[in-house]
C-alpha cells in the first residue's frame, strides 16, 4: 500500500461499543441548503451544520463564486454565532475561475446542483467532470436534459460543461424515470425562480428533500407536494434568505445503530429522530436489536442472545434506504440462518461484501432479484442480491475502503472482528461522518493511526 499514514487506521477489534455520540445535520441536506442560499437576495443562516468534507467543498465553491461565508464548523468566530452555524451572504455573486472550480470540486458531484442557481444569478455556469462514490450508475445527463427543458443551452468542452440562460428560465413539466434524489433537488433549485409553474412527477420524497423544500419555502418559494410523488413549484420573481436548523442525519444514526448491534454494544445516538427512521427501526427490531426512543435521541443496543436472519429489500423513501443497507449487512453476518438482501437502488452497492468474506463472512452474490419483486437491475447482469449465512466469526484483515457507506461498514466489521485490521483510504469517511475517529474513541473502540 502507498497510503500516507494519515489515511490508514488500525482497528483492534473484539470490544463492544459503549457510550454516547451526537449526530448533527444530514449530509444529504446541508450541502444542498448551502447551495440554495445562492438563490436569495439576503443572507441565510444555517444551523446544526456538521464538520464533514462535503460541507467544506461547498463552502469553498460558494466562496469562489463571491458568497461570503461566516461562522464555523469549529468554534464560533463572532459573538452570537454557534458552533455548527453558517451565515451565507450571496450579495456579490460572481463568476469563478474554471480552473479553481475544477481544482476545488475534486471528485464531488455537488457542483451539478450549482447550475440552476447560477443560471438565475449570472446567466451562465460551468460544471467540471464529476465523481462521487463508485456504487453504480449515477448519470448526470438527466440533470442537463432537465436544465435544457427549463431553457438553458449547454456546450460540452474538454474541461466540462458550459451552461447559459439566454433569457429567464421557464417552468416545465418533468417526469423522472426513477425517483432520483439528485434530479429532484436539481428541479427544485431551478424551478423556484423560473417563470411559470413546474410540475415534477415521480419525484423523490426523502426527509432531506422535504427539509430542502422547507428551506426554499422560508426563502419565499411556492412548492406543494402531492401524495402521488408529484411536486408543483410556482416560480417567483425573487427569494430572500432563510434561518434554518438542518434535520439530523438519519443515515449516520443508523450506521452507529448497526455498529452497536454488530459489536454487541450499546450506543446512545443524540440527535437521532424516530420519524425519519421508522422503517429502519422496524427492521432493526426484526433482526433482534433493541432501542429506546427519547426526546433528544435514541439508544441502540444488542440485548443478548442470537440475532435473527431476515429478508431485506432496499427502496426509495419510505422504503428501507440503500445507505442503511451496508452497515446492517455487517450485523447480519452475526445472525442465525440465511438473510437475503435485495439492493434495488444502486446496482453495484454489494461489491463491498468481498472484503467481508475475506474476514470470514459467508456472503454470496446473485444476479437474480431475490426475496422481493423484480427490479430494474434484474435482467441486466448486475450482482445486486446477496445471501448472508451466519453467524460467522470475523477476523481482522487489510481493508481498502471502496465508498462512504461501505467504508463505515468496514470499520464496523473491523470493530466486531477478532484481531487487528488495517483500514486504508480512511479519509473518505470524512465525506459524511463528522469526527468519526473521535466518536469511536469515545465509545471505547481501540483505534490508532500507524
């Protein structure tokens, strides 16, 4: 391995996680709410902001475009500000240097969501090549098709996409082929200032989407949600700022819950909320996990005795979220019997299981749709179903993190295993888990940098 020591973590497994940690604002909401501030004519105040890399990337991109960003991911900078609070002032939005955008964005996919706001504010935008976690196809072409429907013109060049709005963008009628979160966000951030009404069918309705709609409504947008996944946006001439506390990160909360289960521990997740986690909580209970819901958080623990094998199918909200799947699969390696996992959201998300098998797990992957209704990947040669046979004893190993949630799952496996694991590419986890190493230490995990 050629990693720098700073990108490697030694995990000495075999000890249960015990104690309390806190989750702050959702990774899948906070960066998008920051982008929304571009649309306003007045400053916005965003609270409960986690110190994660995606937030830092968006902060830098906003600053490149002339947005003044105050407040802190660390300590407050001025009296009256809180830790985890950002003040975003878009009074002087300007074009950014193409090379600076490309360098700062790195592998992040978030710049695609800058398109609509920048077209409204400047009449043009630039988007570099996009990256993100390698968990399956996440085509960006649909984003550009949507923007063309609003009236944007797009030119593809060697260094990225150049977009222009020769005149005010116009509302349109859009039907998503799949309820994609990113595409729904793109439509919302573009439609709120477009002329006329935009109707979006088959929209994503995740809690983070609802929270983004709350942000936009606070700014002066007119947005309605129907029960059939239809969102209607009536464009307005201008938007103001917002004052908003981001909803807690239900995906991080579930990761810690799965870690408690896999290590036979007990973790109180301050900030976790029942409403956004109801589907996860039902599944957690079926597996044999225990939880207690309080006003300020949820305590998750392994109550003793064998865990139960289950059949699990991921789906868009209100189904079982795909980001909950990978951490829970680690716990399923300790359940008695055969568990079936059918991944219907990302076709390549089960690739992380090969490393678990090297640690002693028994997981077989299949191209067929197992344990549920046929999905869009069923006839396309993707290994998107898994059969997990347990319980199996896990042994420490050398692990290379493949993606954000898979990476945290490797940490859980290393914590549950006997012996020491060397986890490479650990910095990727900073994309979505705030101070994860410090939290591990607070929960009694034996981890160290080499």
